[in-house]
């Protein structure tokens, strides 16, 4: 039970040694600027620990989903700039991943220095978990540290194959994430409530299925709720709807009726013609106008969810309740974030959009037990799946 991940200490004396540090610096960009630098900040403690130990730190990450060749829209250059600002030191960046530029940046790093490789996904070998590509990455370093919690669910070369080629350890961020999330999987204090949102129900159904019989309460909002509402027989107008998932949602409703979980769906929603509409109106779920779409949960739903969270002893929340980037549709996400923050037990915010929402809404991160840096990774973790990036670190 639980994970036993070797930490940085297990690597011994790092003075002058070259460390390949896999981080998750996959930040949201808007017009070439970093919209939320949470993941860059989250990478700092491990970088600082390695530099203070005298290591030569070569950081690598993916950004977005380029298709295996260089694409300037996904360059890590803005991240190198931000990293340098936050570390208050220069961070030379390679113009390639494992080519001449990477070798020369690596070779030029002094003890205690930090460099960055270009986006790993500019190389086709990355997502293919290719051995040869992993070997070229491994040649740049003496040891490997994985601190990219957000990517541990990917069997990609920089997360998986490379760890088999070098002495390896988990970074402090990965270890902290895993220690908290292990508590959700193993004997959570009850009641255990899970709040799910976000756009795509097809992304979330596996975790919903895994939570049946494990979580006590399941609260569903966000774009994904409309396929559930359709499964309940409501007309959802122009709201997001995944027709081909309606039957699967019906199965979940039946499981809830059979007592496997207390499932709560919205009773009211905020609707408008488009997200740019600043005149949202709130309607009960049986009155969604045919020419409008739901973009947030309504106030009655927010109150209902808050009530279900009030006495919970363990809470996991992943996915915004609405299109919080637009002011008229942020009330639901704010209400849920505040309700999660008020719970007295263990409260965990699953990364990605929900973590970005917490920061965008100005809710202090320390009001939660833990704000994860992993979106998909934290979901797969609480599903109880074996994650390739963690499994490989446990191999000795
Ligand atoms: C994330 O944003 O969840 C991680 O960085 C993983 O990104 P990916 O879904 O593109 O693999």
C-alpha cells in the first residue's frame, strides 16, 4: 500500500554532477504570454535544492501538444524567461531537445547552474517512449530526477524510458503530491466527497466509475453535467452535450440509485446565448431555453453542493463548475472553491484548470490541504491506476 519513491537524498553527493530534471512546465499561454505560472513556481523548490547541493541542473518539460516537430507556438522560451525571473539568475535555454544546442547548454552549466531544454514534444520519440530518444536525453546527464507530477500518467520517454537508463529519484514535488493523494485512495476519512467539473464528460467517466463504491458523495457541475442532465431526461438546449456518452451517464445514475454513491447534479444553471453574453440568466434545469447554453451552475446548486461539502472529512475537487474565465459565469466555481476551502478535513484541488481557477479567483492556496499540479495525473491517481512515471521510479 502507498508508494515508496526514492527521494533526492538517495542519489548521494550531487556536487558537480549533471542532473536531468523532468518538470511539468506545461503552463497555459495566451498571446504568447504565461496566463498562469503556478507550475513554474511549483518547480522552484526542487531546482533550488539541487542547485544548493552543487548539481548542474538541466531542466526539461513538454508544453502543449505539438506534433513531434518544432513549432514556435509551443516554444518553452517564455518559460525560460519566467524561470530566470523567479530564480533570479540566468537560465540558458537550448534551441533543440537533444541536438547540438542541448549538448552545448549542458556542457556549459557550472556547478549550481540551471539550463532548460526546448519542448520535449518537438521530438517524435518523446510521446512514443522511444528508447533511442531516451538514450540521447540520458547522455546529457549523470542522474535523473522526476518532479513532473502532472506528467506521471504519461508513458513518455522523458518520464518513463529515461528513468531506466540513469540512477533516478522522485523530486520533492512528486513526493508531496503522492503522499497526499495516497490518503485519498487508502482509507479516506468519511464522508469522502468528490466534486467534478470541466468540459468533457468522456474524460471524467472513468474516474466516476472508479469512485462508485469508494466515494460517499459525488457532485457534478461544469460542462460535463449536461450529458448527465440529458440522461435524466432534461432538454439541455445548446449546452455541451456528448450524445454518445448519454447511455454511460445513465448507468452511473442507476448505480447511484442502487446506493453506490450519493450523486448530486445541478438543479439550476446560468444560461446565455454565448460566453461573451454579459446578461446571463439563471433557470431551473427543466427550463433551459432551446437557443441558449448553460455556462455555470446556478446559486441553488452552489448552495446544495456547499451543504454536501460542509461536513465532509475528505474532499477532492477537479474541474471548474463553469466558464470562470468569463465574469458572468464564475460564481459557481467561486462558491465551490470556497466551500472546499471551508471543509475541516483533507481538501485537495486537482491541478490544471481548477488550480488555475483558484489562483485566478484570488483564493489563497493555503486554504486547502493541497493544490495539485496534476490535472489528468491526479484524476488517474484517484482512480487507483498504476501510473507509468511512478512505477518506473519504484524500480531499483
Ligand atoms: C497536464 O497539463 O495535465 C500535463 O501537463 C499533461 O499534459 P498532456 O495532457 O498534454 O499530456
